[in-house]
C-alpha cells in the first residue's frame, strides 16, 4: 500500500475459534481460511494500535479506513494523510488544523473527531464510526425524492450553521464529504479547507492547500482570490443540491480551467432544464445558492432557514401513500369472518359435551335400576329356602 505505511502484523488470531493463523499471513485485506475451524476471514492492516478492516475512501490528500481501536474497544474511522504529502510541513499543519476544527464541534450533523496523532511519520485523525454511505454513492444508486433531498439539505445546513456558530467555515462542501447515516441523517466530514472566521489567507496555511479543493464546487470568490464567508459554503451547498436534483454537475468539463472560467462568466444553469420534474421551490433555492455574486445569495443562515421552512410547508411527505376510502378494508366484516369459524367450532364442542352428559346420565340410571331388580329377586328366592324349619 503505497499511500499509507502500515506496520507488520506478526500474528493474528482467528476471530471465530481464537486459534493463531499459521505464518506467513496473506496480504492485507485478503481472505484467509482458518485451518482449525475452516471459517473464512479478512486479514486486517495494522497502523499503530489500530486494526484496519476496509479502505472506505480516499481523496487527493488522505485515505479513510474502517478501523477498530482495541484499547477502547470500539469501531472508529481512521483518516491518514497520504505518505508523500506527509513530507510537506504546510499540509501536515493543515491536516492538524482540520482535526482541531472538527474536534471543536459538538453537532449531530458533523462527524466527531476523537484524536489526532502521528504514526510512521504520517498524521492521522480518529473519528466516530458511522454506518452508512457517502452522499455521492447515494446519488449514484438511489432515486431521491424531492422531500428526501430537502431533508438532506436541511441536515447539511444545520451542520454548517453549527460550524459557523463556532466561527468555522468548512470550505469544501461536496457529496464526497457528506456521509449519510443509515437513519437518513447527513454528517459533514473532511475539514481539509476549514478555517476559523476572521483569519485571512495570509494568517493561515489555507492559501497553501486551497488548490486541493474541487473546481466543481469552488465558489467564484475563491477563484478570484477574494475573502470568503458563510456564503462561500452556500455556493458549494447549491452545487451539491444541483447534483442531488439532477445527478449531474452544473459546470462540467475535463479541463479544470474551463470550469473555472465558466463559473466566472456564466449564470448557473436551471436544474429544471435537465430534469423538468424538479420541484420549483428546490430549483429556485438551488439557483439562489449558486449565484456568482455572494450578495445575491442568502445573506445568513437565518434567511436560509426561513426558505427551508417555507419549502417544508409546501412539500408534505409523500413516501407513505394513504389508500382511497373505497380501498380501505372493511375491518368489521373481516373481524366477523374471523370469528365465525370459531363460533361454529365452539357450538359443536358444547353440543358434543351435552350429548355425552345425556348418554352418561341415561347409562347410570339404567345401571342403577338393573342393580335394584337383581337384589330383590335374589332375596325373594333365597328367603323361603333359608328359613329355619319348626321342630
């Protein structure tokens, strides 16, 4: 693995039977069959105290792993700075800055950071483990309803607002940096460009690594080298919203410079031109967020929150369909039908018991009468013969 320097895993116990696997072990992330129990497992990687089970994703700067922390006994997400870039002091400082920015937050819509460290000369950060998929995977494989898109957008806005309340601007809002939990809520991650508001590009190493941001989501003011505020994140959010609505990007070209020039010279395209069925309110919000001039975008989170509240009122939930009145089952009829067989069965049982009782009583009466007749006959017969004779 060229981008991450792993430690040598000298021995490994089978997670099924506990026996030690014979050495040498297969390559990292390859399957191995235990010779003791014949169960198949996957060989983890080792990075310091952490066991790496799967490579979840990567960017131009870092690699993300699904990992396990044996000291605390919990699953975590491990983000490791690329081996080559770890030799760049400015990027190492930027990576540390990202960890500090994320660790300063306590938001349900922002991925939590537990720890920052350096191992094998590679900076890493330990983050909470979230079961789910990144937003770009969800866009590729799922048909998102307008209401679902509104819910995701609302969660992202809440996370960004929590960040800005702490004086932090994300700087790189995009689907690859948003994790969708299995409960449907979004988590903002990857603070590689985050900076504290009030710091200019000369006060922080941001100008050293801003070129790593995606040109597709970069706001025009960053292209022109101007100072940014929350409205820069609004622009990236608008591009993300466009991607959710259409499955495409508003400005796309294989040449990065062409994309940047188009952003500075063209108005943002209407998502309804790609997908006419897009809700008008969502389309208008998308266009408002992607305006070239920051002054034409929502000026603050309160204004954006008011727009989202209005859209929620316009877009009631549609996932659960309510049947028409004539299609609603007649539960009284069904209940009656359900009871009818049981009532018939009970009647038959009671009738059988009654008949059995009558037969039993008749048998007992006849038997009693028979016993009385037999006793009287015997006395009459035996009486005279057994009587004593007179002398």
